[in-house]
C-alpha cells in the first residue's frame, strides 16, 4: 500500500525510500561492532519520547552497552534519526520470518524494548526463540483491541513471547492477566511522566518567544490539526487583548499556509525573527514553523490548548503543558488517554464538545486567575506524583541480571 501511495503522499514516500537497501545498511553498521546492544523499537515520535527515560537510565548503569533505535513511522525516524543518545537509528525492516531472523542475527541485541503497543509477530517469536529478554514499556490495553476478540487467537499468542509487561494501569493488567505467564506483569505507570519532568528541568529558553509574549495573556495551541484551527479561529479574532502561539502537528507548506490564513495578524516564527521591532508589534499570532520547540514552549503559556481533540484520533501529549503548571484544555476525543481522563476528573484539565463551549471555557480561564492557578497546580502535582516508572523498569532489569554478561 505504501508503495502505491508513495508518488502521491510525501509520508508514504519517506516510508518506502527509507527501507530501500535497509538490511544492507544495518549489516554495514554492525560489521565491526563488538559491544552489547540495547534495542528499542518505537512506532513513532511519541513512543520514542516514552521510551527515552528508560534507555537513559539503562545507559547510565550500563555505559558499555550501545543503543539501537528502530522506528515504524517516518514521523519518528525523520525527527530523531540523529538523536545523540542513539548509536544507530533505522527503520524497522518489515515483519517477516526472514527479516526477523536476519535482523537479529546482525544486531544480536542483549535486550529488546518495545514501547506501548508495538507487536510484531515474527520479531517477537524470534526474540523468544533466542531467549532474548523482551520488555513491553508503558503498555496499555483496551477491550476493543484484537487480543480480546473471539477471532484474536493469533494476536493473543504474540503476548506469550514477551518476557515482562510494564503496564500503565490496573485495567490493562486485568485484561491480559489470564493470557500471559504468571508474574510477567508489573503496573509501573507511564514513563512519559519521567520524560516531561526531565524536559521541564532542562527546558530551553527562547528570547524571541519572550519578546513576542511580553506581558500579554498567551494561549499556546500545540500539535493542532485543521479541525482544531476551525474551533479556535473565531476566538482568536474577537480576543485582541490576548496573543496566540500555534504549533501545528504537521510542519509543511500547506498547513503553515492554512494557519496563516485562519489566524489574525499571523506570522511564521522564522519571519518574525527577521522582522523589525516596529513590524513585530503588529503581530498577534505566531505560527511555529520548526520541530522541537513545543515541549519547552508551553512554559510561556497562560493557557495550553492541546490539539487532536476535535479529530477522530484524539489528543496529543497533555503532560508537556501540565508539568509547567499550566491549565490544559482540549476537545471531546480524549477517552483513550488515561492521564487526560484523570486530569479532567480532578479539575487539572478541561474538555469542550464544541467551538462555542471552548470559547466559553477559554474566556472563563482567562478571566478567573484563581481558577487558572488552581488548575495548573493540580496538573503539576499530578505529573510529579506519577513519576518513577523508569526506575521500576531499571530495578527489574538489574534484579533479574538481564544485562549482566
């Protein structure tokens, strides 16, 4: 399918081209390596960020081990292919008996870490066959998944190839407890809490953003899609007393042009930086046209709007904003995300069903500083109280001597 779409879709083209000659490139990279390897596989960028605190902890304790990262999606590979912690970054060769055997022959991993919900039959079977410890990190299961359908025997069998499951919540554990080996489940929580705390502690400072914000109320809309823009559009045009920073989920010419058209007095960050001081005073909306700023950018927000909640896919990472003590708002599609459900329940985040509801919610938060501060503090407390998943995983690895030669 990807090959058919490649001529018409840039993401499909990256997916196809990235796998051309892939096994030869992996073979060349591994040719002279004599050191033990940790292999982490992530579907995309979000899962990579989820696994990062775990491999950071492992590398500190086992510095002689090298890190190989594989991605399924271009949106992860293209952004993190030069990450400083990774010794190698590749796409994952397609799941087949021959590819799985050849890949593991070449890499010879000491341990395999699969993040959240990556299940590849032949790779998992090959790892089990060779008795290579295989951990699922920040796993989450829902009744709607194929594992729990009457026709899901093939998928359930894959679970038996995983050495240990580190799960986000008890509900996930209850779903699989009768399908896997006894004592192979730990409820460790979500490693994203550890990740956002690390980011916040070493956040990047952006003088150009401070220059734009001055002392105005700032609404930062992160990882937005077109449907999110449609909801925010009217609010931005009637609230000239506030400023807006929009970070679209996809950074491409089409999306950037759409954001410039929808939002009032809008300018791309790259253009704002090169404009005169007099010109800068005319801009009300800043469109972020690069990748990598958002997780630190939320520090400057008065209110954080998290994109995706008005799409079928659901919201993006709300913890990146909550860690800075910012009130968080989003659309109605968030039920798949435990942290969002729990933060709404405790008043640390708010959801709106429609554009009118969102406008009323944003108005209320802008006008009621006490509510804004209380919500933000509840969110920051929630993040800090849920940290520690990475330490639990490292403790298991050490206690079971999984990386001891």
